[in-house]
């Protein structure tokens, strides 16, 4: 570490004095190796003819530069060296513009890394002492290395993380897409019609879906739960969420697997087809529909919130004497709506449409809350047919 600081300080001193500083432009369509020396700015471009030649710069060794930029289908590969030795502290160090390509296999970038205007930046190794950004239909791919800040995709861009570590967070803005397959980061946040997919076996602090964004979770975990806002959509196929997860502001959640505790508030909807659910809460015109899954301990419906169970063999019991089974009284069976505080303290049993069992679900229903017990569509139809056949048989016997 001490040697690295001495090297950077020496390079900074030389650039400050202007003794070794150079501003170099490479635009001849050739291949150039920069493995030593100190530079202020390195620009990689292509000559005017169409189709253009592909100017390529390989940067490494002990070379040092303040900044580097690529333009117009040119290419820069960094395998060593240092970008960002002056000024201090860190600044914007490496830009890729206009469908150019940058590959970072090693070395150190003391500042931010950008992919702009349909460019592609791939980080396989090295260290970025800043953030990694993709703008305007660009692609940022991270397969390794360490980024001290955030990984962000803006304006219809894509960011894919297959490995390495982002010590900050992953963001998607303005119709962008972020996919996390492996590696480490703190949180995923999607805004403004963006999409995120979580495939990594990693425990995050939070996942946030905001402003009509879409997030899919197939694996991994969340320490503090989901935050789903403003017409966003979440699909949970696996993984786990600790604490409470909240869907609000007219959002939609579909849970097919994994484990979570869900709250539906502010006109939001949560549909549970499978997985493990600790508790269910519906309030403020929120709706929860449960067709499958297990593990429900307590349900709470209030403030025009509703919780609907789809299945069969529903029965409601009231415990009159401290939880002894012989003291349970059957107070309701079948289908219908349970409303109001009368049902507080009762327990619900039944079989969901998936075949999963509800067993002693403790109910808390407020003045404007509702729990609906709904039959399977086929069961309801068979019931109507059965009643019709019974009526016809009775009429025949009476004639």
C-alpha cells in the first residue's frame, strides 16, 4: 500500500510540474501499447473513412494518466497501470463514447468509470475507486474486480453483474435494466419504468421498486424486506425477505415461491401462489389474495383492506379456554365474507387451491376489514350443477 501511494504521489508531482505530462490522441486505426510514462489525457478515436478502422490502445504496465476516453467504435483495454493520479480527490477518469469498447482486466481507476452513447464497458479485474455508470443505451458488465461506489444504469441502458463486489448499491433509472447473477452489493433499486432481476445467492439490505418499475427475484435474500411503490410490479419466485415487505401506491406483487411477510396498503395488490408466508396484512384499500403457500400465522385486515383465500374446507373456530383443542367451537364453515371485530381471536383452517393447508391462522379484523373465503372455480360450478340436479330429482319425485 505504501509503495502504491508513493508511486501515485510521484506521478502526480510530475504531472503537476508538466515535465512528463502528455496529451495524446490515437486515431490512426492502429494498435498501440502504452506500458509506461505519465499522461494527462489519452483519447482513442477512429479515422474518418467508412467503414472505419478500429483504433485499439492497450494500457498497462506502469503507465499513469489522469483521464482516458474512447470514441467512434475505438477500443481500450486496460490490464495494469493507473488512471487518476491528479487532481485529488477522485474525479471522472474513464469514458467510453459512441459505440466504443472498454475492457478493464487490471490496474486501478481512481475515480468514476462511464459507458455513454451505445458504448460497452466490461470490468473483469482491477479496482475502481469510484462508481460505474452506463448512460444512453450503453452496457456495463461486471465479471470481477471491486467498485467502491455504485453500479448504475440510466436512460435505456443495461448493467449486468456476474461477479466481483460493488460496495455501494445497484441502480436502474429511466427504462434501464439491471441483472444480478453473482457477486456482492448492498441493495437493488429500480426507478422510472426500469427492470431488475435478482438471481444471485446474496443477502441484500433492501430491494426497492419505484415509479412503475419491475423487479423479479429468483434467489437470494433481503435483510429488511421489499419496498414496492408507485404502480410497480414485483414477482418473487424464490429467495427470502426478512422483516415486513410493503406494497403501496397501487402496486402489484406476485409471490410464487420463497418466503416473506407481506403488507398490502394504499390500493395495492398481493397475490400469493406459493412459498412461505409468516403474516399477512391488508390496510388502506390493499388486497391480498392467497391461492397457495404455507406458514401463515396471523392475518390482519383493517381500513378497507381485504384478504381473500381461494380453496375449500374452510372452517373458523373460537377458542373459549386458553388454547385447549377440546374447547374450540366451530363458529363458521363454508364460504363467504367475515367482517368486523366479531371474528377477532378466531382461527381459520382450510385447504388452498394449491393443496397447501391453512392451520390455526389467528385473525384480527378491524371495523372496515374483510376476510373472504372463496371456493375454487370448479368447486363453485360443481356446486351449482349439484343443486340443479338435486332440484330436478326432487321435482321428478313429486310428479
